[in-house]
C-alpha cells in the first residue's frame, strides 16, 4: 500500500470552496439569520472561515470579533486586524483580560499552579464564546465555528468554548488542508502557515498539548479515520511510532463526549 503523506490530503480547491460557500449560505438562510460572527485570532482557521463567509454572504454580513489578553502576541492582533481590513468586514475589539481576572479572583485561582492552568484556559475560551454570542444575538447572526477536523478528532478544543458554535464550515478539513486552501484563497502566508496556538495562557503552543505537529498528525488521522486502518499499519505507512499512533487513537476515544450531544434518559 502507498505511503500516507501529503498526497492523501490533496484538495480540489475550487470544488471545496464552492461546497463550503453554499453550505454557509444555506445554513444562514435556513436559520433566517442576518449574517455571521467570527472570532478572529490572527490564525489560519479563523482567517479562512472569515474569508469563506465573506465569499458566501458579502462583507456587510460578516462581523469579526477580536478578543485578546495581555499575553496575546501583538503580531496576532495585527494579523487579525489586517485580515479584517483586507476582507472589508466590521470588527469589534474586546479585551477579555479583566473578565478573565474576575473569574480568577472569584474562584481563588493560583496562576502559578500548573494544575489550574488548563481549567483557567478553558474559562478563557468560554469567555470568548459568551462574547461572540452577545454580538450574534445583538445582530441576529449565527456564530461560525473555526475548528478543523484535526482538532475535532483528537478533541483539541474547549467544550462550550471554541466548540460552542452554531455551525462549523471547515470541520471536515484537516489542518494542513486548511493551510493550503487559505493560501489558494489569497490569505497571506504569514497567517496561512503560522504555527498554531490557542493563546489561552502565556507562551501557549499547540505542541504543548498534542502528540505531533500537524504535518505528521494529519496523515495518521487519515489512516485511522478515513481509511479505517489498524494502528500498526498506520504506523508503517506514516513512519510515526506505534505508541504515538495509539495515543492519537486514545485521545479520540477519551474525547468522544465533546463530539456528541449530552446523553439523556430519553429525548
């Protein structure tokens, strides 16, 4: 069998773009909504979603919301603003530092306690969700999710945080596909290929929390979930150690609750 690599992630850019654009239009129309709100981080996922929403609805029906903290890199804020200007969309700028500090103070969170770092990071993601829904409710908009398939499959998102959205335009695309489609649509390389980081605590890097860089992770995910291959065969076809492939699979199993509606006795 052919090795799993970049070829397994090739996209038909035009077909993919048209499919997503039509999906956005139909979703907004069916909801009788006036437009969409997108959280802009200056990263590739949110930049691609905003770009596709503009293609689908026009710049007047897309609102970009920028929500930094004191440790957010200035370059990310500048990139978010530049993208919004390039697209011609309106923006709201909400510094969530004070909101985050209020939660921290009221809950007695010790910022130096590493055990509390992830729970606090999840609070910040949920603050952003609340802010997005404020603007969405204000304007009769839908919240457009910015998560991709790579993140979704390994549960690398905050439940009811960045996972709290009305629809997900790119959740079927792997991170490497998102980057390539972004480049195809004219998004600057400095954004399209920017190293991923949720920026939920100082110095936050995606490699702090996932087992592989996306260039290595995505072929593993293709093998496990698209081709339904056993872990050992995926390891052989990708060159990724079997223990790491098994860890990817464990992450999928552990995070199933994030991808399903909360269980109930009956509907």
